[in-house]
C-alpha cells in the first residue's frame, strides 16, 4: 500500500479515505468528529472524547473536560489478563501502557483502533448509525498466542446527561439514578434535573427527558455504576481498584452514586481464535425505546450493515465534487477531508476539542453551508431558511442561538446579518433558482409574521444602511467578523473599512437582483449607495499604501501606518479586491503591501505587528498573547480570502503560495512543530511573535474548511457558477500540464478536462462541450444527466 504524506506519526491511505496514526503519542490529540447530524462524538487516538445529542454543551451524554495536554477524559476500554493481572487499553490511556503495535484509523463517520499487547490483538471500531441516537463500539479480540487465554473487557465512562461541564459534581450527581437491567443487558441512567430548562414552576425544576443507556450484545459478567467503587477511594483511572480484584465488578446502582457506566465481559480464547462484542451508548425516550434500538444492532451483520450505510452516506456526500490535479495535497483536501470537516465538524456536530459550541452562529454556519453548493445546493437553501427564522422583525439577527432552547443573543455585531444576502447570492449563482426568493419564513421574535427570503435579505441590508457614520462609512459596532475587535465601536461611532468593502459587493449585486424583480427604485437606491460607499472608502479608508481596518469611536485609525501595533490588517486588503470596490491600482498596491508586510513562512498574518499589551479601545483581540490567534497569528479563514484576492489579480504565485503555506498536509510534514492534525484545517497558526511560532491550533472547528474548498475550485481551478452557466477562468501554476474536475451543476454532472500545452497560468484557447466548440468562456447549462467539457489553455 502506498502511504501518502507519511511522517513518524501517520499517513494517508492510497485513496485518502483514512488517515492512519501509527503512535498513540501524537504532538496533540488527533481526533475525529463523528456525527449523523443529531448524535455526535469526538474521538482521539488515545481513546479520549465525549458524546452528545443535538447540542454538545446543553445535552452532553458523557463527562469530558478540556485538557489537550493529558487528553485524560474519555470513554475507555480496559483489557485485563485474568491469569497475570496485566492491564492495558487499546488507545494507551488511561493506563499509559504502550501497545506493541498501534494504529488509529480515522475515516469518514468512524474511527478504528487496532492494537496488539501481550499477544492479544484488538480491533475497536466506533461509529454513529445514520438514523439512531446512539454509538456502536464494535470490538474484535484475537488471541495471538499459542496458549489458552482468559481476559476481561471492561468499559468505563462518566455520565453527564445535561449541561456541560458539570464542575460542581457533588451537586449534579444527586439528580442521576442508574439501574442495571438484564433485559437490555446493560445500564440505564436517568436525571431528574435539566439545568438549561426554565420550568413554569421556577428555576432548575425540569426533568431531563432522555434515558441514557449502555449495553452489550451478550449478558455481561459484571457491571458498576459508582465511580468510587470502580476506582477505589483516592484511586485512579490508571489502575482502578475494581480491576485489581480478580473477582471482577461486583455491581451497584442507585440514586446516590457518582454515576459511571461500566460493563464487564470475560472471554475464554483458544489459540488464534477471535471473539466479537458490540457495546452501545446512547439516549432514548424510555427503556422500551432502548429495547427497540438494541434489536436493530443485535448481530454482527446488523452492525456490519449499519457501518456500510455510514460509509455509503459519506461517499455520496463527498463525491459530488472531485478534482484531479498534479497537486495531490489539494486533491486530498478538496475531494475528501475539507468537505468532511465542514459537514461533520461544523454543520452536524458544531464541536471539537478546542471548542464545544453546540450553537449555530449566524455568520458561521451560513458560510459553512457553501460546502454543499456544488453537490447538494438544497442543503444550502435549508441553511438559509434556518437562519432567516433567526432574524428579528426589525431586520437584526441573533449572533448565535442554541438548538433545543432556541435561546440566543441579540448583538451589535454589524456583519452577521449581511451573510444572509451574501450566501443567498452564492446560492442563486449556483442554481439560478429565483423561485427560492419567494419562499416564506417567520421571524424569531414573531412567528406569526412570515416574509419571503428576499424580504429577509433586504431587511438585513436596510439595517446595515442605517448604521452609517457621517462620513458615509458603515459602523463597526461590537465587531464585524472579527469578534476580537469587540471595543472599537461600542459607542456606535467607530467605522469598519472591511465591512464597507463587504457591503459594497452586496449592494452592487442586490441592485441588479432588485431590478430583475421589478423593484427599480430599490435597485437604483442600492446602486447609488454603493457608489457613495466606494467613494467614501477611497476618501477615508486608504492609508497611502493599504486600506485601514477601522476607526475607533474616538476617530483614531486602526490598521494604519500611524499605529505602532496592528499597523496593517489583512481583511480590508483582500476584500478591496474581492468586492472590486476601488481602482485596480489600489487593489494591486494593497496586495503588494500584504506580501511585504504580512506574508510569513506560515502565510499571511491577520495583522502585524501584534498588540504587545491590552488596548481596552480595541477589545479582547489585544488581550491574546502576541502572535496567537487574531493577535498577529495566521487566521486560516481570512487567509483563504487572500488566495481569492491574489487569483483575481492574476497573481498565481501569490495565490498558490498561500495555499501551500496554510495547507495542513504541508504543515503536517513537520508535525512536532505544527502539532495539529494534518488532515483538517486549523483555526489559526501561531505567528512570528509567538513563543510557539508555527503551532496549529483550534483544529476542526473553523470556517476555513468550506472557504478553502470554494476558493481553490472557483479561483485556482477557475470553475465557478455564474447566472449563465459555468465560467471557465483558471489561474494555475505553469507546470500543470493537465487537470480536471467533476462537479454537479443544475442537475447535470459536468466532467471537465483541461490541457495546458503552452504552460499557461491563465487564458483559454478553446472549449468544447460534448464535442462541439463553444465561443464563450461560460459553459452553458445543459439538460442532460452528464456532459463532457474539454478545455485547452493558452492564448486565443
């Protein structure tokens, strides 16, 4: 088997469908986020992680505390040699006993630990079935020795059943009752309190509505639900007292325990024989539903088929867009891992190790939903509708909201609401489905009022147009994409130059959309406001060599040569190009300033220099350690926009260089420096002013995954949806002799093949559609299941 991008810690398989970790001691926990859209879990190579249903904070099933140094909270399997007393775990932790052989396979919708220790081989697969609220732990145990062996398998986790993290355990444990049931061959757990709900009879007076369960597919030989009896007083997870006793688990349950879930199975294994166990963990409405769920996963074939369904599901999700380029790192990321990250981690789970949100961010999941555009645009439409329902009748929106409670926070963040029209425009480009504009959705604060998606969007635009300074620039409020600029405009006087570029693009495009809908007056007004905004941006936003980032309530500039810290910011430069809000010479000069001032080995920094001391008139951004996250680090989400900006200017050197700099595969080739998982994008990489320069962090839970796919396909490969069809305008490295893409577009599969005989970076010599030459760079929509497009690059 060919190993791709191999390091001392792991590699990608031939087809890229798995990343195989070869040692349990990775530089940081390298995890998988596994979810079916409702039920989810995180799982690290050492066996750490937690589970939830619907909401990773409000409805967490198992306890977990964030510690990326020790990764010492999880759902564990213990293996005990009943003849020698030797104790170990498949994932090394918590006993700390190193396996003789170790592999952790992270795949799409599942993870698998394959380990060998003391002549016992275990293959432990964890996954979430597509349609049920549980996870399956499928365990195969093989005796590799020439002797009969007697071993025990013991599970362990701690119940949370509600809001996380329950640090006040002596309080929360009083509400959980555990029961062992031979009928389900396992344990149930119920909680009498759900901390998040407000009852009509007062605070904290609502029952948790689910029954937790932990079962196995044969009668267990022992169980335990009390943490003290399992560990022993002052005991540890490394060597639990109950597992030092050859009698096995003695069993206790009730109302007054510190509740855990532990089941024990004893196995007698002849030489070279194997046994297979299926454990489950999940939530149900009641015990009767637990029985129904378990019936579906009783046999090996039931479990096998369920896992096959999961794999088919992800294959279908990921195959709607496939690229074939000379850059195998780009292929791996675009074809598989970035899409999986965006869907499973950001849209389904909304959780990872660095952040367990559980909430929907108004701007966040809207941007993430772009991942569906080239394969399942109806999913993007569903996300737009969901966010429209979380807009208020006055046009403002919730910054974020929690499913289950539907509670959210109204905000003075001034960009949130504008992502609704922005993503709508992307959806219309892809589908040309203008009937969607007429679909109606209610408002968050008045469900009796329903208006069209178009009206929801124009209401958002109108709010933005009302938030302007006397100089004709939009106000920044409590933040404008960069939440860390949280104090720049709290008095609603400070201005945002970046938001001006962003709003200019939306106004320009919505003026045309309004015209198509026979709203000429609105269209003319939007066009006029866009022109006025462009003039204000050039008059007040240009700092001589680059664009300012903002102005404070006091009028002091942010992102100016006059500043000793935060002298230049990335976003206003890239979006001046993306929005085309200014003259071409300034766009070019702004991006040259990015190269000169912001580009580093890791890519373009979000700002430079970092703030060395807190500035209460900037906000919490300045309180980060210098060089970390938004304070002078590489912020991957923003860096993806630099790829687009360079490509729009025809600067393939700049665009392609940024991709290579931020690619987790390339950074992952120096894993002890980078530390993050090499198969998903990080939220940030520490910049040069950090003591940990080059470290990647906040992996998985970042909006960069969806954006990186979009900019690579739309602007490097140069195949992007426009009203009339697919525009072909690549911007590629000159040594690419050929490349291709297969993508869905308006119901048709387009197989597009490029040849580049002249080593061009751009330009089209000819395009043929199903053998016939077309005289346009826009391939039209066709009414066929599949079509073939041949593109020859070079001068016309």
